[in-house]
């Protein structure tokens, strides 16, 4: 017998894959890197490693929060954590609130830590949970950090979703009292400078702007509604690129993770040029796992990372920090967005 929450986890996975689109417009098409014909570097000169806070990463890339909470999604966390171990990338598990309520489901999350004893593992839960619940989520996977997701748009369309979005003071409680770093993340709707400023003022030091352009939870939750009557909210939110432009407005810069529609190494390079410290992929990784198997997905991700390094060479970036100096131009839609939002 699976609970309603547990069943929802399975539906999210199957619907994310159902709505997956290879050639979706993810917003990165509006950013063009200016080609330089003389990089004056060799691949052996290029270093992909980066340090974020106290974490050393082999690439500025992570596997994003997706799942756990049902037998099927426990198997996915099993595979995702093996993928994380094989590539050395950090990995977040999906929302653990289901396992706080139903502790017998904890194993569908803790399997990730069992498989990857020394990797960077990130816990995940919503913005309304207590300090005790957050500590339990961290303990469940011996997490190195906690993601707090803020997902008002998703909850709005979710038939059984929350209807109370008072999160800031609770986020302050969690950020102030936990021993591990806290990352506040969206789930594919993007963040404005105003949102991130409020988070910074409440003590948050890292955000995952998770923008529109990939997995669309307005679409997924609408499909779960009996009448499917909120289809009009599909495509709600800011793209990942727009969210990154928003971050230029900030006077205090947090750690910025960019997820939402990252599919190719070129998307990742563009996100880092636009100011992200790290990128995250959810739907794209899930798609490969669901369509193929773990060995093929591991090979795909290793090839992806090798190509990422080649693109660093192509744009003349010897170190990750050099990417922020690579020139780009924006299409007229993005220029108009920046103008109207007063972004320089
Ligand atoms: C997610 N995402 C997510 N995020 C989160 O903070 N907690 C969660 O439990 C989940 N669950 C979840 C399930 C599935 C099946 C997917 C595909 C995604 C959101 C995810 O971390 C990310 O923010 C968005 O999916 C945008 O990234 P992509 O998918 O476009 O790469």
C-alpha cells in the first residue's frame, strides 16, 4: 500500500518524462557567445574544478533534487546516487517530508548515502517545515547541505497543494540554527532580484534560482487535476536566463546555482558566463535514466562533462572564474526584459 504522497512521487517522475521535450526553448538560445578564434590554450591547461563554500567540486555541476518516497523512486535514488558517485558530482534527493511523516519510507532516501559514502549529498524539504524536521532530513542522509524549496506556483496548481505561503521567518529559523549550509531553491519558476534580496536579508547565503525552460511543474500538476483546468499557467515564471540577469541587480551576491532547462554543456557554459557558480540538472538526467539504463546514463554524463571542458577551451577559459569574462550578446527579447526591469 502506498500513501497518497508516495503515489504523487511516482506521478511526478512519470509526468516529468511525459512532458520532457528534447528541443524545448529553454531561454539559452537568446544568449550568444562571441566566438574567439584564438583561445591560446590547450585542453590540458583547462581546470574544471571549483570551490563553493567549503565544497570542492570536480565540475560546477550537480544532480538536482528529484525524488524518493516510494519504492519506484527509491530505485531512482539508488541509480542517481551511483551516477553521482561515478561522476563525483553533488546530488540532492527529492523532498523528504514524506519520510518525516512516514518514517518507513526513509530507506528510499538513505539508499543514496549508502551508495555514496563520501560524496556531497544534499537534503531537501519545503519552506514550512520545523527545525526538528529539517534536522531529521539532514540526519536521514547525513547531508552536507540542505535545500529548502519554495514552490508557490507548483502548490497553487497541485490539487492537494498548500494554500499558505508564509515561509520567510521559518527559513530564517532554519538558516540560523542549522549546522549545514542552506540553499533556498525554486522548482522551475525562477527568482527575481527582489526575492533573493529578501532571502539574503533573512540570512540565506545560497540560492538555486531554478528557472523556467525545462521541467514545468505547472503543467505536471495541472495534469493531476481532475478537470485539468489550470493549463493556462503552463510557462509561468522567469526563465533561468532571466533569473540570472535579475541577479545582476543585487548589491550582495549569494552563491548562485542555476537549474531549470539545463540540457547541454553549452547551456551550462552560458549559465556560468551569466554569473552562476554552479548549474544543476534534473529532468535531463531523469530522461536519460528512464530511457536508457545506468551504464548508458553514466557514459552520457561523462561525455557531457568532457564536452563541458572542451567548451571551456573553446571560449578561452582556463579556470571556471574566467568564464565570467567571456563576452555574450542577447537577443531582443532579453534586451527588452533587461530594459523593462532596469537591469544594466
Ligand atoms: C523535481 N524538482 C524538485 N525540487 C525540489 O526542490 N524538491 C523536489 O522534491 C523535487 N521533485 C522533482 C521531481 C521531478 C521528477 C523533477 C523532474 C524535478 C525540481 C528540480 O529540482 C528542478 O528545480 C526543476 O526540475 C528544474 O530543473 P530541470 O528539470 O529543468 O533540469
